[in-house]
C-alpha cells in the first residue's frame, strides 16, 4: 500500500543520490573554478592584425618571425598544446584531415602555422604535433607546415591579439584552452575564425578564399563566397539565403534585359531573318 502517495520513479532516486555525492552536483564545484573556466574562450577580433614581428622557434631550432612564415599567402594560425592529453591531438588531426578536401595546397596557396601555448615545450613536441597534422593530411612534403614554440611574452602577444584565452591549472598541471584557429590575410590581419571541432573542409576553403582578398580562387569561387556568410557564433560559414536571392534577381534582370534587347534588335532588322 502506498497510502495514496505515488511511488518515486527510479530516476528521481538516482538524481537524489547523485546530488548528495561529492563532485557530482554543480554546488560541489568551486565557484572560482567555474568562473575561471568561463574565461577559457575565444573573443573574436576580425580585422585585428597579429604582431607578425614576434619571434618563435621552428622544430629545427631556427628563430623566425611570423611574417617570414606567412610570406605573401593567407595562413591558418592555431594556438595548441602539443603535449595535451585531451583535445589537441584530435584538433591537429582534424585540421589535417579536413584540409585534404580543400583544393588549395599548403605551401603553394597558403601556410599552416601552430604555436604552443606552453613556453616549456621543446622542438620534439612541436615536431610530433606537425607530424600528426601531416599524417592526417597524407603528405610528407613539409612545405607550408610550421609548428612553433616560443617564450611566454611571444605567446601572450599573439594569443591576446587573437582573443584566445587559456589557463594553466597548477593542481592538475594542465592547460585549459579552447579549440579554434584564425585565418589570416597575407599582411597578418585576421580575416575570420573557425572554432571548435565541427568545421569542415568547405568552411576552410571559403575562409581561405576570403582571406586571399581576390588573389586566391577563381571568379566562380569569389561568386560562391558572396553566397555564404561567416557565423561567428558557430564558427562556420552558412548559406546566406537573402544574398542568394539578391544575386538570383540581378541575374534574372540581366537575362531579361538581354532577351528584350535581342528581340527588339530582331524586330528592327527583319532582313537578317531572311538570311538564315
């Protein structure tokens, strides 16, 4: 007999049990830790210029500036932690695999640059990080692939210009950081961002076309680019329906004008019809 009271659902009991166990409830998390994790994000600053004179070291120990590596091409710039036990392996591999379906070629049309957010990482860690990208891409050609390490000052200059916020947790001795990359024009200006791990090859191709400022891709690519807009919330490119409709209307008007003009010309030149 339940004396008129409904028997609690098993799910309710589980929720009640988990809520009193340490570490399971939201209240058990330190408020300071939650506030800190909220700062691990990317504040997008399109139009900002990366300090391209900042120096880093390559996997062979050379001191280089970002300007030297960017050259006269667009570039993908991603802050990473090469020895990250969680996110970065997947992030680096995904970037390489998605670039496989982009028609532009690393080293020829654009460059790929990663910088470590850990000033204590060495060239071996950077080399292994680059290898993960290149293996996912399916190439042994190192042209256009750069994995860098640097001091804290250099790291801070670049990440702050990007709006890339990360934290180092002393207790776990790990970095909490977002996943994302900035697409740079050849002068180091941030053209757009791709955030998280959900972007695809189409997003990368559109972003590189946009960063190329008309010098990358065909006329068709430039037209297609105008049909898509960058969504900073999702960090991806989506079809702009209104812009597509506007372009379709313009094309329709042009075609109709040409047709009417041709018909008027035919009407005024009846003798041409008899020749055919």
